[in-house]
C-alpha cells in the first residue's frame, strides 16, 4: 500500500517534461510501490528506455531497456544497490516500481525517467517516506511497575493512574487510550529517547469492574496499530445486606437459627452479628465461588432478656474498613412467665394484725401476655370464696379480716402459651397476741413442801413473749414475773 501527496511543482525544460513531486509512504519491512506511467503519448510512439534514479546516487538504480523491442518484452536491470529487492511491474496501470522489503535507509527522493522514440523525455519525481512502526508498547503504574493482563485490584471510587509508553517509531506515534472501542484519552507527549507517553487518570466506579483498557500506538494507516490490553480487577463495597428469618418469634431456651445475606462485595464480605451492639459468636459463612455474595448463619439460644433487643448483621469488605452495610431486626422472644408476689396493706403502719385486710399482688414478666393466674396456700389451690373473705380478681388475692390461720406460704402461678411459671413462696405472718395452747395441763396435785414445775405454752406472733405468773390461794396471792 502507498499514500501519495503532492508537495511541489517543477518547471519543465525544453529537453524534458517533469511532473510535480509527490510523496509516497511505505512501512519498513513491507513494500514500497512507486508509480510511473509509461504509456506512450501517441499511437505512433513507444517507450525506448525507463530509468529509475535515487537523488543521492548518480547512476540509475533500475533500468528497463526496450530499444530493441516492445516494452512488455524488455530487459530489466536492477543495480547492485537494490539487488533482488527491486522490480518493475508493467502489468498495472500505472506501472509500479516495487522495493520489497523496503528498508529505513530507502527513504529518499526518486525519479522515474521515460525516454520515448519520438516524444520528449518525461520525468516523474517522488519522495519516498519510510514509516517505522513502534517497536514496543508497555503499560506501567505511576511507580513505573510494568502491568500485564489483569491489573489491580483497585478500590472502587479510587483514582487509577496508568502510563502507556510507546518506544521507537518514525514518525513518533500517536498514543491513545481506548475503552470498549471508545476513545477516552488522546493526549500524549514525547518524553525523549524516541519514546511517546500517554498518562491516563481514571476515577473508577463500580461499573468499571472487569473493564478492558487498550493502549494503542499508531503512526500510519498502512498497518494495524500496535496495542496492549489490560483488564481491571476491583475491590467492591457490599451493595446490600438483609436478615432472613422464617420465624416471627423465638422461644427462650430453645435453639434458634437466623441468616443474613449480603451481595455485591468483592472479595466476599466479612459478616458480623451483634445483639444490642455486643458482638455475637457462633456464625458460619458461605460465599459463592465468584465471591460476590455471602450467606451467614447464626446459631444461638435466646433467653427472656433478649426480648426486644436488636439483632444486627454487619457486612464489611476489609478493603473499605470505614464502610459498613447493616440490617437490624427487633427480635421477639417468647418466654414463660416470671412471677413474684408483693404485699399491700390496708393501712400504712407496715404491720399486719388480725382483723386487717391483706392484698397480695401477683406480678409477672412474660411474653406474650398472661392467660391465667392461680393462687396456692401451703401448696393447696385457693379458690374465690367471698363468704370466707377470699377474693381473687385478676392478679390480686384479697383476704378480708385476716386471721392467724391465714399465716403460711403463698405461691402465685402465671401461665401463657410458653408455659407456666411459679413465684417463690411468700411467707405471710399475721401478728396476734399470745394465746395458750390447747391440751396443756392445768391442774397439779402436790404435797406440802413438794417442788413442782408448772409449764405454760403459748402461741404468738412475734415469738418473743414476756410471761407474768400469779399465785392464787385462799391464804395469800403472790405475783411472779419471768
């Protein structure tokens, strides 16, 4: 292939006609094709001699002698300068002087001289420019480290600086950057030592993952451009995270499992679980082969205190330590009631005496709510008995006009769908004045001056009792204190 550009005009003399000077290009190592029209100017004329000259060589570098016959049967004589690299093809119109392979040193001005038998000599002058493609293209990072094939990984959102350097080439090549056949940078600079550089500054986003970047160096359209391609690997932030739970609630003390799925991170995200901000252990992660999604499964046993707490799943790519995606779930933990009894008095003295009204309240903590409350006295079930002063309403046990027989251990039992929970025993003590116990000996038969032990047993609350003894006789009455 060749390219022709008119670059000047020479004035013909009376002895010869010279056509304007034209420019032709050829790629080093390829073919140079220099045209010369050898058609006779008239039907009664013909070519007798074709001579090719190079401006810096006095003698012809190629000769075609047709003085003794037609042009197609002429003899061709290459010079020692060209040897078998030079041929003259008469089968084309115009005829072509071919140099194959053409060398950088073949760049020069050439002249084709055609001598006719009748017409004046005709000269065609032309300039042959030899183009040498770039010998090498390299891509480096900003620290001049050579890059090949897959480069990175680079963090999304970061700036990538790539240098493309083309070495050699005449004229100096245009060095450009392309992405998916689209030109993205055509600013290049000659940096000396026969090198041309194009430095690419690229702010990359998620959409640039796996993109191909091609650096191209070209100084002619006679051959395909030289190019080098690299593919960009990237670290990507997690796009989303979502807690997956099949159960609407958990039961305290029972094994629970919950999953968290995160996608979009490269490499695969690290998943952490937190309960009200406290790190939890016991999770297992599974990532896909490409590392773009991760499923983390948390196994744990919730307790009643976990009800209402926030369970959160955090996904983080270590390449972005300050960026976290998370999802939270307010967990609902069912547990059987936790019950306890509190005492309310009908007067503010804080002391409970016979005749007072007593209020015992069964307080409970449960999820879900209480469906039933039962009361027990000394392990026997208490029923609502209005006539006996036992009133049970909702979560309150009322004992009217309390008696010493009401002293003992009370338990309240609360139930919901998770089960039944009992309070600790609540010991109720009714204060009352001392009273002699039944069945005591009240009569003693003794002799005069005989010692006797008289026992007095009483029931009382509190237990500390002061005894006073009186002696009654027909003779004398005496008092004794103990």
